[in-house]
C-alpha cells in the first residue's frame, strides 16, 4: 500500500514538473517570436468557440482555432492556427476583428496577436500566442 501511494505521489510530482518545463519552453518561444518575428496587420477571418484547456483557480484558459488573413511580402496570406486565450480576453477574439500579429516567417502558424481592435475600432494590447499567452 505504501509503495502504491509513493508511486502516485511521485507520478503527480513528475507531471507537475513536466507542465512547468513545458510552460517555461513556451514562454521562451513566445519571447523569441516577439523579438524576431515579422509584424503584420491582418484580420481574424474565423474563430471557433474553443476548447477548455486549463482551469487554475478561477481562471479558465481556452485553445481557440483561428484563421488569420494578413498582407506580407508575397501578397495576401491566410493562416490557420490556434491561440491560447484566457477567459478574460475571449470577448476580444472575434471573427472580423482587425489585429496586429507577430508571425514566424518560416512557420506562419506560429504567431502571437499583439493588438486586437473591437467592433468600434478601439485597440487593445494583448499577448495571445499560438504556443503560450500572457495575461
């Protein structure tokens, strides 16, 4: 019985450690994208309802599928990606919303929205990335 409890506790501790390491890696990737990415103006074409990915206390975080259209060197491009969106900012991520994003020129699905405009044109600064977000 004691061995089973020890296995469960050590397994839980290993899972928590793995989640922390993944979070640190996502944060570093986001920082690199914000520092070296290509800044583009675009529009969110499609946004789905999202899937609840994390509940931490009262905070809920969703993974939302989006399609972003932006103009780059090669003309107009459309990219499908996912965004990590906290519940407190879900109301900003709407189809048709103009936005500014930082994208990875080598892999445009790796992106981070840095500004979203509401239906009245008022901009809101955000950091909603495809691999990690800050709120």
